[in-house]
């Protein structure tokens, strides 16, 4: 089981603020992912990374950006938060070695933008 | 395109009843992986099981069991003698090769409530 940490767990901020959601994992996993979860429960992939210095956009368009400078760290940044960004954000990671498909998730950050 | 359908949006049962959560998937791949995750009220997704397309053996883990049938493209999940702690949202997912990563295609989730 992977150890993945996300901070903060809950965040309430005003419109226009810049925020960074932190995600760290201690398993040395190469691949990391960010998902956005609607209030209606469905999860959508917004970013992923194969490894250090690799970032790709997912299938749901997002105004957020990510970086991967260290293997264990995959932060997500919103330059100017808006109410439409209100959602739960889940970070996940998976190992290089087989089975590579199993993704292990962090506890999530519940973001509310007023 | 790959798709996962969980037709049951919400299920409510009384404690100790058995309950089955349905999952139907669509894929053109011959090799694929199916998953179940549990999301309790605290919000994290907890990995429950991974099954590859070549292994159709049913699996049992304590009160949990999974029935994988390629002929009907289904991967159903049964909880026997349900308990209040089983209350959560359960997601079925299908792994899709996407670029160099593995993308999980999730179903819509089934909210399971176990009443005392």
C-alpha cells in the first residue's frame, strides 16, 4: 500500500487567490496523477506525470498547472481561483514495476472558492 | 472508447444483508485491468482489488467477493453480511493505456448505505 499525503485536506479561499495543493508519496513511484471529483461523484483525470520533469494534461481540461521536480512531489497550482474550481482534488501514484496499473490515492483536498 | 457503467446510483440495505454492486464495462482491448475502489466519507479512495482480463477466477476476501464474467463484460462486487462500516461510495474502474501512463476510467460510483 502506498503512502500518499495531500495538504491541505480542506481549503476555503476567495476568488482570485493563487493556491497550491500539495501531494507527496514515499513509495518512490514514478507515475503520479491528479483527479478532480465532481460533487456528483464522478472522477476525471486532469494531469499526470511519468516521472521527474514530465507532465501531461488529462482528458478533462483544467486551468491548473502541475510540476514534477522531485519523484516524490507533484504539486498542483491554480494561479487565480474561481468558484468553478470548487471540487475535491485527489492525487494518486503508481509504480514503474508491474503491476503498473494499480493507482494508490491520497486522502484528497476539498477546495471551496467563494 | 472505454466506458464503465455502474447503473446503481444508490443502494440502501439493513445491516447483515448481502448486497451486490454491479459493474459493466466496454473495451476493445484484449488485455485490460479492472479495479474496485472504496471511498468512505473521509474522502480517500481505498484500493480493494485488481483483476486482469485473463483471470476469470472469482475472488473472495473475507466478506467481499468479486465475480468477473468476460462473456457479459461484468465485474460485480458482493458484500456478504454487510456492516455499517461498509457504508461508502464504491467505484469500479477500467485501466486504459494512455500515452505512457495508465489512465483509469471510472464508473459513476454507487453510494452504499448500510442501516443499523
